[in-house]
C-alpha cells in the first residue's frame, strides 16, 4: 500500500546564509545607478500609498498621487489626521516590505501574492493616477509584479519577491536620512510643526522602525532554522 507524503513545512524559508546573501544583493541593487530606479519607485509608491490609506482611515479624502523619475512622490488629499498621515509614509513603506517578505515565504500562495500586488498597483492607477508620468511609472511597477508570474519555478518567484521586499525596506531605511538635510520641507518637518517633537526624533523613529522590520525578517528565518 502506498502512502502519500504530507509536506508539513508552513513556508518556503531560506537558510540563514541565503538570507544574508539576499540582503547583500538587495543592498547592492539599491546602489546601482539606473537599475535601482524602479525599486526606488516601488518604495515611493508604498510610501505614498501609506499616506493615502492613512488619510482614508482617519476620515480624509485622497485626490491622487504623483510619482517622479527620481523616486520622489506626493499624495494629494484633504482632511484626515495630519500626524497619522505624515507618520504613515516611511513607516508604512517599511511595513509593506515586511508584509511582502512574509508573502514571499508563503510557498502555496506565492503566485497569488504577486497577482494581488500587481492588481493593487493597477487599482491605484485607476483610482489615484492622474498624470501620464505617474501612470507610466505605476505601469512599470505592475509589470514588476505581474511578469514573474510567467516564470515556471516557484523558487525563482520566492527569491525575487524576498529580494524585492528587502530592497523596499532598505530604501525605507535610507530615505528618511535625506530629510535631515532639508530645511522647512518633508514629513518630519510637518510632524514637528504638528506635535512640537523635533524633526530629527521622527527621523530616528522611522530608522528604528525600518531596522525593526529587517530584524523581524531575520528572526523569522533564524527561529525556523534552529
């Protein structure tokens, strides 16, 4: 009598060494001119999306979002709680990276994860895309998620999505530091004006948040391989 072997592993987890290799690869890719641009757009997209979702959650209305070739972005909205909206950008981008990483180790749902992320970008185009440049950038990001669905091997999908998630978190870690050189502009300055908490403290909170997301990814791998 033959017996079916049941796979009890809950996820397609990489080894510890593989995680560090993927983290190093993500770090290198975020530093390569031109090649890193679509991934900066990805972090900017999740940043502005987080602003938009925070606006809706706090009772505001989102008009549209705008993305620029250099990786910058804007979310145009009315109403809502400014503190939540301002904080959500960098924190939300790092949180999206953590979510995508966990989706990438969900072996049975990897294709569904790519599809949902791609459809999410398409919906953003329909509801919040207004100018041709933003629509074009969002179209490229949608392809970034949807094209890997043509790959036949799931391990390539999981590897690609894990590296993508780490790049989003690394960009979310690096981006707030730019605000330290800005005078009178940026989310940190707006939050300082709203709360009287210095801008550098908000930048520090975002940095700690992004590092915490990366650490949670590592803990997930480390605890599963013990």
